[in-house]
């Protein structure tokens, strides 16, 4: 593992009502749009869906690491996640995430240990542990030349 702090860079580009294009060095481009609940088309990943996807993905990867370190044999892990978005005290925010996890193990496996490892993964998942953090905005506005906007001297 690399020493801390780690930095993860993602760029977002948007034009009008078209999908937002997300890029990160070395990764495939991803297009997003608002979910149907916010008037979006419903055919793209949304920030809301990506947040819940990040949590469940991190949970699975955390479990994989913990199970490997514990030398616990398993065949597959299937998860369904549900994030609840509500308006609380005038602020729209996620109020809960539920992950239903079904762990498949070989015959004769210690099922209680499997449950304990799943619980440990939930407790140590870095995304779920990071959901309440401050955001910092560094705003800048630039005038694009030749976009039909007159420039003044």
C-alpha cells in the first residue's frame, strides 16, 4: 500500500442538458445524468446511484480483503443496496444505506465466522465511514472566447 494521504482525481465536464462526462487518469469515461426523481432520463448513472454503488463496492472489496487475511474460504458474495434520500431540516441528504449481503461458502464452512467477517467489513469500509465529511468548493468563472459572448476591455 502507498503511504497516506492518497489522492483520487476525477474531472467532470458538462454542456447544457447533455450528460456529464466523468474522467480519471487511466480509467474508462463515465456519463452521468440526474435520476428520474430529479427530472433525469433514468438511463445513466447518477451521483446518487454512484454514491450508493461506492458504498456497496467498498463493502465487497473490504470483505474480500478481510476474508483473505483471515484465510476464510468463500465462493461468492451478492449484495443489494438501498440508499434513502430525504429532506431533513431543509437539507436534502442521504439518511441511511442498507446493504443486504448474501455470502456463499463451501459446505462445512464456519457460517458464524462468515457473519462476523461481513460485520467487520461493514464496520471498516472506508466509504461508509467517510459519508459525513465536509466539502470544499474552490470556485472560478471563466469567459469562453468565441462562444457568442462579447468581451469588454
